[in-house]
């Protein structure tokens, strides 16, 4: 098992409590080119009351060809 890692630590929060569509733009998928790389996109707040931001990251398990 691989250890857990954070792409970014969000330090903010929405200006109001109405975030019922949170996560609509998050996804994880396997790269069809190599079948080993996982791509992830997710939302976070950099500051309280600020607009949300998107972070994109990837990882590959050791030994995957």
C-alpha cells in the first residue's frame, strides 16, 4: 500500500454555507496512454470567502509498467 499524500491543504472556506454542488468538478481517472498514471482534479478554497481553486495532480504506483 502506498502512503497518503496531499496535493494541497486548503485553508479557506466558502463565504456562505450553501455549497451543495461541491465536488461536481472533481475526478480521478486512469491515463489511457500508459494505463498506470492516475490523474486527479479537485476543488479547494485558498482563503475564506475567496473563489474556489482547482488543483490537478497525478501519481503512479511503483512497479507499474
